[in-house]
C-alpha cells in the first residue's frame, strides 16, 4: 500500500502569507506617516531660520552696501571748516533812510563787520594738510577746523589758487590725522558711482549718492570766465556747505573736490574739480604758496566748417571765415604775449606744438602745460593762408 505525505500546516499557509503582507503594508504606512510628521515639524523650523536670516540681511546687521564701505574709508578724513573775515559795510547816504525807519532801527552803523562762513575739506596727508576750495578760505582772518571725531583745531591757509578754486589749510598741533585715499580722476567714465561727503547747511557727515553724469565740463560754459577748469559733473546732491568736500568713487577713493552746484532751472547738477588737477595744484601750493598759470592773452570761440559756411553765405558778412575747424580769435589782450607775437583778431588757430587744434580747449590745455617764456609754436589760418608764429607764454597776471 502506497502512503501519501501531506504537509501538516497546509491549511494555515494562506493566513500566514496574508499576515506578512499586512505587516509590510502597515510598516510602510507607519513610515510614511512618520516622514510626514518630521516634515511638518522641521519645515517651519527651516522656514523660521531662513526668515530670520532674511530679516537680518534687510536690517543690515550682517552686511552693508558698497556705499557704506566706501564712506567708511573716507569719512574719518572729512572735516568742517569755519571761517571769519572782515568786510566793509557799503557806505550810503543816511538822508535816504525813511525817518520812521531811523526811529525804529537807529542810525546805520559805519565800519567793518565780521562775516562767518562754513565749508568742508578733506585731509590729504598725515602732516595735517587739508584740501578745500579757494572761495571757502578767501581773505579770511581766522580758520577753525572740526575733525570727524569732533576735535577742533585752528588752521592756517597755506595758499590759494583762484583760477582752479583750490586751497590748502594746515592744521595746528602735533598729531597724525586720518588721511583720505586719493584715486585717479583720469580713469573715470560716465556712469561710474559718485558719492559726495561734507557739511551742507551745517549738517555734519552728510552723504549723498549719484553717478558721474559728464566729464570735461568747461567752467566757462557755466558763466565763470575767470576760471580755467574742466569739471566732473554728477547728480549726487550737494548744497551750500559741501564746498571743498570730497567726491568719492565706489572704492572709497577721492576722485574730486566739490565746488559748484547748479541752482534754479536745471537744479540737481553738481560739479567737482578732478583730483589729479587738485593733486598737482596742492604740490605747487606747498612749495610756493601759489600757482603760476601760463597765458597767451586770447579770447577764443569754437569754429566748425558748418558754422563757417553758414557765416560765409550771409551777404552782409564783413569777413570770410576759413571753412574748417579750429579756435577762432575773437580778441587779443593789449600788451599780451599773443599781441607781441603778432596774433590778430580773426585768426584761426589750427595747431599748437604739433597738435591739431579743433576747439579752444585743446589750445588752452597745451598752454597750461607750457613753460613760462619758452617759445610755443602756433599754426594759424589768415586770409586763406597758413602761417606759423612763435609765442612765449607769460604768467597770468593779477593772482598775487
């Protein structure tokens, strides 16, 4: 007889497989639930940390703008300059005063008065030299300088140059002040950052931000015929009291000295003296207390071929102009180097020292770089002919 073996637990095999599947499924559900729970707990914490960091960046506790970094480099060297000068009251006929006003105000005073002024400056060396504007310290009797840390010191005017509106003041006392880093104004481009520092309206340590709006702005086009400057134009706000303060680039280097602001129509335009020019003038002021400016004695206007053609088409024109670009001589000062050299009104200067002249600024720049009494060659168009003249620049008179 053949025996058949039957597994003992076969009836329970199916229930055991179902339990194992249930356990696996339950463990998966539990794991998924715990994962969701961890996400629910950790996500708010993570968002909270990010929120705190974001708020920290907004309130500036962990980072600052490049403006703050630039100001930090220069601000310790920016000073306030207070001045006093004696001015004479203009005399007038007391009989012209209304009797009622005389009774109310008393008799008009006669004699000198004390006038107070205020400006800004920047320390440019550790011996206490402060660079500022000439008009800030012009004919002053007393100078008081307030440093960035509040220390007040007397100042002495080393020298002034009214042609470039620059001046140097030396601080009294033995100490080493903070010095501002000087940049390179020749490397500026339109659109670069421009930061102005100073004391407008007596508000110390004021900072304004803008950009370089233009370069080589001739000061004569702004109505100053007695100056000889190419200025930096910016839109960083400056006001009375900013005069003499530094104009700074984005790296915290001084690239100019604030000097002018446009008021009225077109307000918002500020102008600064390039620091490269200020550096050269400062060196001369330290050596001699003044600056020698060569001059020829010419009043010039720009002539272009288009302007000349329009002029020559006029039947009432008294003279015919050469139809090319150059510096047209409007007048020649009496007893000037140009007059002695034979330059005449109506001449067109087209060259100077092997340099082509297409506008007066090119000629003036060459004259500025010339030496006193050293011959300077000029190429001139006169009556349709090109001639050469030799002129010896002299020192600009009336600056002593």
